[in-house]
C-alpha cells in the first residue's frame, strides 16, 4: 500500500520547486492571510489547487503516476524538528463552491526556530561553539522553501486548526500540544460528549507521546502509531516532525510532493474530512494496517482531482 517514499536527500540538494508549484505560488491573486473565515480559506486553497491541477495536465504530467515504494527506502529519511503549534493557527479545509468542487483537494507550515542553541558562536577567547546539526540544517532549508510556498502555509494552517479543534474535545494540555511534549492522554472530563473517532484507547493512557497523535480521528491508526513507538519500529520525533510539517514539499522519487495529513472540512472529528498525502503513504504506509477506511476516504479526494487512487 505505501506510495513513493521520501528520500533521505538533504533538502538543500533537492530539485528546485517545479514550475507547477511556482504556478501555484505566483499566479494566485487570492490573499488568504488575515482571513478568519475557515470556509473562505478553503475556497482559496481549492482554487489554487485547481489551477495547479489544470497546469499540470497542460504540462503533460500524468495523473496516474502514483508509484509505490518500499518501506525500507522510506525509512531512510533523516528526522526534522517538530514545529510549534499555536491555537491561532488555521482552520479545516472543505470542498469549494459549486463551480470548483470536482477538482478540489490537495496534500499540505510554520515551525519553531528554537535551534539557536545549535548555532556556533565565537567568544572572547576565539573558541567556536557547536555547529548546527544536520537535522537543523535540513529544517532551515525546508523552512526557507516553505516560506515561498503560500499553499503549504495555508494547508498547514488549516491542518493545525483541525488539531486544535479536536484537542478541545479531549481536554489536552495546550502547552504540551504546542511543544509536542510527550505526555499521557488525560481522561476526558466529559467522555459522553467526546466524538467516537477521538475516544482514547488504553495505550494512549499508558505510553507518553506527542498529544498531536491524540487528535487523529482514527482509533486503529492511533493504536498502530503507539504500538510502533513502543516496539521501537517508529521514531516518535521523526513522526511528530512530519505531522507538524504537513503541507510542505518533499522529494519523492525525484518529484516534489506534499507530505503529512490534510483536513478538508470543518468537521475535523469526522474521518471523511481527512486525507492521507502521498508523502504519508510513502513514509508511514506500514502504519495503515487495518485502516482501509482511511485510505478509501483519501481516495475520494484524490478521485475528485483525477489522481491515481491508493491501492486498498
């Protein structure tokens, strides 16, 4: 089931942003910044996606170019650093207005710049401090590219707003959620009002983890993620980084593809509102055992865009 995996290339050596992505960035005259209406932001995002889709078709790029890649290749990517989460960030995505909805959909930040400790600095004795780590340099390069990608920022903003909305159902600690601090999920104060898709499983009470995992509206996927962490099969820092950078571009088999998770409607606790990106499928596809319903939900969005469907 996995799709193209993200390579372990240093982002600074990745191919330049494609003409399609440049088209997304430079031709849109919609300014989503400062818009607090979630529906308006979704309409803007959808229009950008639709133009990119049509341009991609004109450029001759096949919409059936989805090629699975092995998990072993996927796991070669170096981890990044988790991004910060603000309760003021973004909103959920949804379908566009009637004229656009058949081509709506897309895969999708903002991140902490708390790597100042990694910088080397000269003191009065001429000694030099530690140099930035490889992971820090990779994150800086990715952040620089992301700063030029309006669509990535919009998608990430919407995704993070969905995370915040779902976190409220669970009474999650805002500070821990913002920082990605590994904690145990608290027992809901109002369990009867917690959506069934978000109701914690026992493992969430037993294994410290990034609270962002709690906000994924799929109990089986949460179980698979936590089990993989507990058995050492999954690097929790790397997974957290990938999720918090949802929407950014990654080099997948020589092509620039978006990673992470996507949310398309305001009903952020409903699985049908969510989509798995090609980046997620390529890197974390092995976590989707027993999650065929999530794959099918993603295929609905991909089908609307005329893209190849993920195998189920």
